[in-house]
């Protein structure tokens, strides 16, 4: 790796494989699940910046495997992301899908199946689907949203701060974005828990992915239909009423896009940023000395540890030369976030890089570029920044509870993150904040209940693992997410001896998070 000697990424040992690489590379092989910058560089050295990969092995002898082009270079990824003429989002152009070779029961199917949302279309159709999303986001008051996300973070921290230990994935990182998104959708807490379970299953790209997608489709369609006749101050209601005239199925598909894009990636951003602060002294010291801000630290994390490894995201509209490789019309293209961010072209060989401990570029690829740039960038940044900042403000001596190389990582080929992030710290006192309000515009009435829009509870799914009552709602004296409650000014936590219990709704959410991680 002579041409990557200046790369400041945390490097493990050189990846060793007993036989030479051969295209198409089996991306589903466990060998590629924990790819390091060294491995990506070895692939660049052997194949260039574009390499043929196998997404799914041949179903029968004599059949071809399902393949795609994985982009390893920063410039190649940027080109595919920003050129809708040569690279479309419309998966119906992929012969593997249109011919039926990719079966509906394949774990890959949920990621390729065309949906009537802004992710899978271009041009005027894309604008029609994107406009209701952009306008719904704009209707939420940013100041109220900021207070509510902060309150969510504080309530979750309160559930473990007295214990002196926590798993920051299952007890914190996965709940901040999901609870915030669920409030924007007008969902209650029971629905929030079930959405988390379904999204966790969907992204694993295994036998749970297809059932999880089907459940999400059913429930989100039910929500869209309910909100059309019984609207509230929430995303689905506003989308139903938008002049674009979306059908119930189209509203469902926009909601599906928002959840899929906003939950798992945000969870990984939060956990990866905290992990970077715990393991990279230069970034931790810069933050502690106020030489940098949490928002900048988050951007460094997006360079060093992006929440997505790769994403099936583009299809060639015609024969095109990309990175010196001949790509044919209809070929699938994987955007390679992790390999692109470690591309030597970003490092000048003399210590220069797109980030340092005190300076950072936002030219990373995570939020996209061009017409498909994420419309919810500000919300995503705010949720992740608030989650990290409240944690470091309130818990002053966080440290990993296990060696770094023993942390369990996600095995999905798409995701780059942890399934658990166990930490220890000095026990502190809870803030004792009231339950947070959801963000609503001033001119909207209180929302109506989503009624029967819910999935069976954890106790119904597996009575032996019963951790929750049938309803997550506590007694009348503590109704969760009351829109009439207020958020007091923040307070500093004080040291406290361990041993306190974790009562109430929020502890049950934390318990269910741990249960879901074991399934």
C-alpha cells in the first residue's frame, strides 16, 4: 500500500486470502463483511476502481450468478451519483429483476424491487414524489424539533446513566432516530418498537428481510389510508393532502423510503461517531479542548466509518465506459461508500486528507449529490449531532467495556456498524425530565390515535421472552409523548452510586432493544 501510506484510517492487519481474487467477487462471502481500507486498496490494485461482484450465487447448475459493478474509486462513485442521464435509479431496467431471475423470496429482492417513491425514479416523476417529502419536512418547526430530539436523547440517557454501564447501540443509538421519525409519522410508542424490529430485520439481507418488508408495506399502507380520512399534523397526512395527488400506495412508498434511509444509517452514524471518539485520541482531544464541534466530529466519522458499506443504487441506461470497464445497458451498480472514502486520490501522500482533527470537508458521499441528494440532510445531521453531544455532555468518562477488536459488528454486506457498543462510566444522576413533546406546527390540531395500526407485541411473538405488556402506554399519570408537556432547560448530571432501577416506558424500550439484538 505504498500509494496509501499517508491514509490516516485506523488499519487492522492486511486481509489475507489463501487463493487469488477472481471476478466476480462473492460480496456475500463473510470474507468481505469486515473489509478494511487495506482490502479495498488490494482490490483497486488488482482490478482498478471498478470491479465485478457476485450479489447472489447461481440458483441452479448452469445458471449465471447475479452480479453487479462495485465502484471502489471516489471519482467513479461521484460520477455515477451525479449523472442521471447515464445512470438511472429505475431498477426496472435491470434484466435480473425484470426477467424474474431475482425471486421475490431472495434477501436481495427488497433492495432491488421497484417502488413508487423518490428513490427509484428520475426526472419529472422524481420531482413529483420528492416535492411532498420536501414540503412535509419544511412544515416541522426546527426549534421544536431540536428540543424534542434533545428530550428523546436525555430520556434514553436517563435510563442507563445511574447504572455505570450501557450498550449504546441497543439502548441508545437505534432509538433516537426511530422515535423521532415515528413522532413525525404520528405513530404511538408500540408502533415505534415494532418498526424498529422490522427495520433491523430488513437490513440484515437474510431470511428475515422479505417478511419484514412485507410487514412494513402492509402497516404503512394502513397508516396512509387512515391518515387520508383522519389526518393529523404528521408526514403521512401532509403527503396525502399534497397537490401532487399521491395515491395511498405512493404515500406508503415515500414513508418506506424515509424510514429505510433515516433509521439504520442514522443509528450507525451515532454509534460509529461515539466509537471514533472512544478509540481515536486525536478526535477526542480536539472535541474536549473545543478545537472542534460535535457536528464536525460527525463529518469526520462519515469519512472514517460511513454507516453504509455499499448500496445497490444505479443502473446503466446504455453501454458506458466507467473506470476503464465496459458497463452494459441495464447493469446494476453498487455505490461503494466505504471504499470511496479510503481512495488514495483523496490523500496527497504527504499527510493531506479530507479531514484532520480540527478541520473537515463535507465532500463525503453519504447524503448523495445531484437531484437525488437527501432532502432530510438537516434533520439527519441534527438527530445524530444531538445524540452524540448529549452523551458526551452528560457522561464524562465513557470508555469501552471490552477491547475494540472484540466489538460485534454487523454482518450485512450493506451496513458498516456495530450490533453492540458496550461502555462503562461513572454513574450519574438522572435529569428527571418530563416526557418530551413531538414537534408540531403552531396551526395544527392535536393528532388522532393510529388505533389498531400496530404489530403483535414482543410477548405475543414469544411468550417466553415477554418483556413488555400488551401496550407500551403507562398509567394515566404518565402518558408518553404528550404534546402538552414542556421541556425544561438542560441540567448537568451529578455523580451517583450505582444500583438504581430503570422503571417505566423508557426502560422497557431499552429492554426490548436488547431482546431484538438477540433474535
